[in-house]
């Protein structure tokens, strides 16, 4: 397993941890791992893609799914759970 990028600003939420895997030669996939699991999987750990990090360009990318890298994102607009941009209405945005 690889290390998280040094500029990764998030701490794993309670009950979660981050895991990194080599995706391509210069791209690392970052995963959130729910340690407690769920009833449907026998309480085993659940892995969910957080996003991708290009080690050469030092840029973060949102996931389309776990096998496809999406668009570049600003790390400051991501959450501890995902790099996918939030689609908030004006009322929701006022509370963040």
C-alpha cells in the first residue's frame, strides 16, 4: 500500500480509514474504508473510491467510478468522504 499524498488535508472520519492503491503508472487511487462494515456483507470492511491523485502533476481528480478518473478538482472543495463535487442548491450552499 502506498502513502497518502503529503498535501492531503482530510483526516479519516470516525470508523473510517484511507487506503491508497496504484491505479496507473503515475496515478494513485484513494479509497475510504468503512471498518465496521454493514449487515449485507457480514460486517466486513467496505471500500469506496474517494478519488484519484496524479503524482506527476500533483493534482486531485474526482472519480466517475472506481475504474474511471474524472475531472480535476480543487482539493479545498472536497470532503473527507469523496472528491466528487457537491451539487448544492443555494439554500444548502448557505449552510456550508
